[in-house]
């Protein structure tokens, strides 16, 4: 059976898109170039700001997202993934205007936790404020019988500062300082009962890894990459 071609609707942000592609490569069982998957990337950082649109104060990103999906379809993609959690706020609206299937990062993460860590019933979510306020991630986790904890104001400010700096090509502080902010927010959630931590923004894994967290850590971007590999017909590396 012919392997499906992955379409990545990217650019939101560019480094997260690059990280997504790298994680597809890293998790693909390949011994030579030809064993890897065909991946088509539309990296468009000009898509209007998703958090602003979610808050009702910015231009809708839906037209640009739809246009990108249609470009991926014309280029030969069989399905699409979006390495931006906030963009999933607009997922259903985009799906209604696009012929190709678009995988949901909310579904991928929740199904992975339920399948691989059924003992976890309380999870900590590190994400931008707009994602948290939308409740979409929390609602999907709740459907999997998982309660979600989110940072308090002080720690949410740390998450937002880290994400903002991770998007900069020349931030004023080091990557280790950004990691320290994210670790502090994760520790706060763990102290309040979280039995696992979700990196619910695709920039967060650029500065936070499993070694930084003493509980199971769910990198939403790695999970999405592995889900995409499964969708092509291959089995990701264990």
C-alpha cells in the first residue's frame, strides 16, 4: 500500500514547524533516504496572530489557513497537521472549507495519555493564555476523564514570557532562563496535584524536555508527529 503524504500547515511559528519536521524524521523507521516519508510544508508566518483572534481583537487567521491547506492539497498532501496549538481554536471552521483530513493535536494528546498512561487522571497544562481561556484542550481531556490544572497568574506570566522569548531569533536572555520559567510553572502544577505535564504550546518543547520534569511529560508536537507517521501507514519508532 502506498504511504500517505504528510502536509504541514506551518509557520505558526517557524521554529516549531522546523521542530515538527525534525520529529517526523526522528520517529520514522528508516535505514536509507527512501524509507523516509514525503512531507510537504507550507510555512507561512504571515498568518494573522492566533491569540489576538481568539481574544476577538485581531484579524481572523481562517482565510490564510484555508489557503495554506488548499496549497498543500494541490501539492499532493493526503492529510494535514498543524504544529500550532492555538491554531486549533479555528480547526472546525477550517475543516468545513478544506477537502483533506486535518488531524487534531487535542485528539492525539488525549488519546496518547489515555492509552499509554491510563493511571493519570489529573494533568498539568502549560500553554499560552488564549489556549487556556478557550477551554478546548481541557474539554477534550475531560472527555477522556482527565482533569486539567493550569498555572496561577504568576506562573502563567512565566509561561507567556518563555514562549514570547522562544519566538525571537535574538532573545535578550538565554534558553536556560526560559527553561527555568517553564520548570517553575510545571513544578507549581505538580505541587498542586498534576500527575503529568502537557507542553500545550509547540514552542515549549524547544526549552522543556522530559529530563526537566519529574512526572510523565507529554510533548504535544512529538505526539502529533508520531500520530502523523501512523496516519501514513508506518509505525513510529518505539
